[in-house]
C-alpha cells in the first residue's frame, strides 16, 4: 500500500469517527433546558450508584447544604442502607454540591432556591415549598392512592421527561388519569 | 474507492474493540476471597435456603427476605419494595451483566445483607448465595 493511500485512509476514518461529536445539538438543547427545567444528570457514577433504587434526581433540585446532609446519613437513607466506599462518596458529593440548586442557573433551580429561607435544609425534594405548592392541587388518589405512583418522590411516574431535567406541563402523564392542566 | 473501503473497515474495527467485554472473573475473585476468610466452597442449596429465609425488621417492612425485592424466581424482574423501581433479573442466564463486577457484588452484599438480615453476611453465607445465584 502506498503512503498517500494510508494517510488518506486515516484522515477519512478520523472524519467518520468524529462526525457525531462535531455536529451535536447540545448547545441548542442546553439553552432550552436552562429556560425550562433543572440541569440533567451528567455524572455517570452518580447515575450508576444512585439510580439502582430510585430515579437519579437532578442535583439542581436541592441546595448543596441538603445534599451534604443526605450524604452524611447514607447508612440509613430513608430507611435503606445506601453506603458508598470512600472514593465514590467523595466523587458523588462533589458532583451534587457543584451542580446543586444554589449553584445552578436553571430556571426551576432558581425557583426552588427562592422558595427556601437561608436556614432551611430540606432532606427531601418534596419538602421544598416550590415543589410542595406545585403539587398541592393534585388529589391524593392520583399520587398516594395510585399504585403506579405511590409517592411524590416517584417524579418520573408522571413527569415523562424528568430524567432529562424537564418538568413542564406538556410532559405530564399521570398513570390511569392522563394529562394534567393547571 | 480503495481509501473509502479501508476507512470503513478501520472504523468498524475501532467500534468493535470498544465493545469487547473484559474477561469475566468476578466470581472467581470473590470465591477465593471468601475461602481466604475461612469459608468452605459455596453450597447452592444452603444459598437457596438463605435466599428464602424471612427476617424481622422495622415497620413498615416487618418481614424481610431477598424475595422482598428480587422475588422467588431470579429469572423475573424484581421490584424495589420501597420505591417500586423495576430491578433487572439477577439470574446470569437472563441478564449477562449480573455477577460480572466484583465491586458491585461486594457493595450489594454489604447493603442488602444489612437491610434484610440486620447485619453483614458471613463469608460462608456470601459464598453460598453466590453459588445459588450463579446457577440461575
């Protein structure tokens, strides 16, 4: 094989391999997201470690002080044992705290923060006034009395785009009920 | 034409190598470590008994066993008893990811033994349960 052939082949290969990286629409998506939701989960380790039992909640749903409190009680994590080894613990804590609601520009993170006073350290997302108020018109039978939902902690039972950090009304589908309009 | 052909073949090869699975020796590593801690080699029947044994715990889950979340048949999907989240089957014959990482097995033995039985499992318990799951 001649040199030019080899070199050309390498260049063409490199082009094919990098196409998906260069032409992604991440920028557009991020702009839309900031104006609508909370930051989507970007840490593979957090996703792996924390979504075995429940949805990987966006760190933008609670302030850093809340994440710190949650992470210090993992031996009894809402009744379950969720202990982590030291290295994983450090990595996940850092991810949660740097992307927390008080460190985020996303619209709903800011609203969550505005609803809290400085000395509030909610241990649950559903305890933040913004999230509580948003759900107070929904009758109990659609949440607690709904076998496919059970609890407000089960965001993605109704918010079909919750895993992407999106919670707008047109993404809502309550199991056994359907769309929800305010 | 020649250039394109070579490029496509190279691309294909690059893609393939990234999907090649690491050698599967998680089970061997753990079996050896249990034996180093004094356990005999795992007994699947004892493991099955332990799998089905019920332990008492705090309300609201006063009766706890492996079955609470993973069901009696390891080939089925499980369901997290508190959150309702679907869990993939533990049987390696159905789910090839199951038992493939030593670190993950250790983590879940630690957490789930504590939650289910109230304390950590002994090396022998773990060897037995591993022997039971591996057969599924």
